[in-house]
C-alpha cells in the first residue's frame, strides 16, 4: 500500500452518536449508485480492495427494503454491514473539511464587466497513464498536452489566465469576479446564474494536471492569516483587502479546472460528481479514490465540528460519492454541505479532526478481521 493505515473491527455500539443518527437519506443515493453500476460502469477499486461487484449485494439489499424510521435505517446497516475503524499510520486522527456547490453570476457574452471565462476541456488535453506517460513525466500528472511532438505538460493557471486558450470558442460563460471563479475551481462544480434568471450547471470535466497548491497554506506560511481562524471566509477577505496581490496569490495554485455543462434538473439535489450520481447535502462524502471505492458508507465522528448540527458534535453515516485533489489519505474526507451561499458559509469553516469508520458488507468483512 502506498498510504499506510490500519483497519480494526468495532461494534455499532462503539460508534459515537450512532443511536442518534438518522441514515434514512442514504437510501436514495444508494439506489442511484446501484442504477449506475447496473449500466455496466463499475467504479475503480481502491487499495482497500472492495470491488463494485461486492458492493452491489449491499445496494440490492437496500433497494429491497422500505425505510420509514431512523430505527429501521440503522437496523438495515446493523444487519448488512460490519463497522471498522480506519486510521492513518502513527496514531494520527482523521481530518474533515467541507465543500459546496457555489452559485456564480455569469453572462453568455464577454464585455468590460464579464471578463473571466469558464472553459470547457481543450481537445489537446489528454489523460496520461502508464500506457502513454513519457519517460521524463512526473508520475503525479494524470493529464498532459498532446501535439505533433508527443505529450508534454499543459500550461498552468497563470498561462491560461494570461490568454493561452483565448479566442478558441471553449468558453461556457463569463464571470465578473476572478476570485469567485477561483473558488468554483476549488469546489469543482457550480450553478451558473445568467442575467435573465436562467440557471445552468457545470461540473468537473478535467484539470490541467498540475498539483493543487492551497492558497490558504501560502498565506499561513507568509504570516498573513492566523492558523486558528483560517477559513474560506478569511481567505476571501484577505484577497478583497489586497487586490494588487490577487493574481500572484491565485497563480500560486497552478492547478486549473475545466468544466462541462451538466443536467440542471432537480435543483433540490446536489450536482452529479465523480460517482456519477447526485450528491446529497450533509450525507455525501468525498474520499481518496485511490484507497476507497465509491458507494461505500462511512460513519464520521468529529467532536469539535458542531456548527453543522446546531451545536452538537458531528456524527453521521455518509456515502462516498466524490473525490478531490486535496483529499488524500485513508481517513480524509470532504463533507458536501449543499448549494448556494448558506452552504458555502457552512463549508468554509470546516477544518476538524475526525474519526472514520467504514461499514463493510458482511460478505467481505471476514477478510479484514485481524
């Protein structure tokens, strides 16, 4: 394994807050995952080794029951799953942040106000893997630029901001705030609101390939922000207070995201993300897909995270439905808080230690017992 971790069987009674949780909202996304898998589109198997085929048995069982109460929902998981605590090496705890679907004001045409483009994936951007990776290519990179000479690194955020893709008809829409657009890149999806009230959705299509470099970390290292209070809100305020430094700070994150237009139906649901099903606010979790397989349930207990549950410690069963460049490690998660401004306010201050429990289907749990 490239990322050492331990996995230890526990009981449902060992899950703090389990008896107070209502996991009934997991059943619709579990049905959506089952529908996706039945189309012959399996998820990649993570290092933990749970295959999509092994997950189907649990999903089919969920589809066969009618859940009306929290007790019935918990009983289903207690009957069909075995909880395991999954921990990073060296006794470290897990860690959670949060993400949301922003609403971004845009225009279909560029002018002096609407100046910042949302780009589709360029045709020369190609996936890079072991079959086509150049010998001198950094193994981190999963995307590159193909031309007549072969595959090379794609231009980074600064080069694209300075016009590398301009005039090629790749624009989906134009934003008026460079900072707002940057945070859409960080979230990987958005609702686009046009001047006439039309709403479109965009979601992640690809990235330029460069590593994600958090601008919050840059500002911390420079002593500009306090590590005790850093959040999306404090980062935004710093950028608003230092307009002359916005470009240099944003360009520190060389990663650049390309988008595709997505189905706008069901605005009461979240965007369709990496698992190809709609996210459910408060119940969808982004995980490290190199370790975990999409569709598995995780119980997350974060005792210091209280503002998502009216002052109570966060303790919820969630479904692994997304991933992200910054979500690295066996006990690292990103909680989806919903769509719009209020969801962003909730997400922006989540940076908490957490305990991770993965619920494995009983049919496969035996191979993980020590």
